[in-house]
C-alpha cells in the first residue's frame, strides 16, 4: 500500500499501520496509525494484499 503496512502473525492475527486513507486499515476509523494495531477480523488471516486505497485479506474461520 501507499504508506500502509501490514503483518500477519503465526496465529493468523492481522496488524496494520500507516496512512489510513478512507479507513483502508480496517480499524473502524480513518485516523492514521503510527504503530501496529490488531485488526478485529473474524478468523485466521492467511494472506493480505495492500493497494493505494484498499486492503484485502484472505480469512479462514478460527475452527478450521
């Protein structure tokens, strides 16, 4: 992403930070974040992709 970073932990938790253009960090706000914040997502993240004005994640249910 353009000024946006993401990290996925070994447990499938997604953390994002940086420029939050139109809420693309997924943190239910449009404020920029300068430190990693855990994204409230209903499953285990396996992949994440960042673009200029969007973010996308592949998520599997916690039970599988």
